[in-house]
């Protein structure tokens, strides 16, 4: 009689352990699948098309694409760290508006971000207060943003920066 009770308790205990283990395993598996799916989603932006569309939408300034020499010289940027890029600057001279979009090579993202931050620091450090004082906040509030392998710097007004970020995030979907 004691053996039957003991055997029943052992069986009930085993079933309980198996049931709890099986349920826990399913949850972990579904979490892993969700994580893998999110990581697998790769961001792709047609940099040239995006930049041309944004620049064309700005009727208040004359944003023009800069050459590789400008990017290497003015930004002190090593273009071998990226697979593609574009930089636009206001050529009218009425604003300091500019932006650049860079697709970092594999493993170069941190270096690309660092180069862009260094450029923005240089722009602020060399700013002359007499030169377009109303534009200084755009330089002070300039940012580098990262979306996937893409690194974007923006020297824009707050409202234009919001529009730019919204547009590029939409392009990245």
C-alpha cells in the first residue's frame, strides 16, 4: 500500500515537472524566434534618391550635393569606411543647413559615427559669432543619428531636423 502511494506521488511529481518544463521551453523558444526575426530585418535606404528628394523639397534653400574632395577635405572623412554616401550643403549662403548620409562598411559603424561627431565638434569650435548669429543654434544642436548601418549628420533647424528624421525613418522601412 505504501509503495502504491509512493509510486503515485512520484508519478504526479514527474508529470508536474514535465508539464512545467514543457511550458517554459515553449516560451523561451518563441522569445528566441522574435529576437531572431527582429535582428534579421535589415535596413536599406536608397541614399541618393532620399537626399535628392529631401533637397528638392526645400524651397527655402539651395541644397547641392558635395564632391568626394569636399567630403575628404572639409569633413576630414575617410571614405573607405563607407560603401556609399552623400553630403548636401546650402550653396545659397543664407543658412548653414547641411546633412550627410553614410552607409558604414561592416564593422566600421563606430568609426563613422566618431568621424561625423568630430566634424560637428569642429564646426562648433570654429564658429564665428559675428557670422549669421541666428544660425548658430543649428550648429549647436547638430546631431548624428544611426539607423542600421546608416549614419546621418544634420545641421538643420529643429523643425527641419524633425522632418528629415521622420522622412529617413520612413525611407528605412
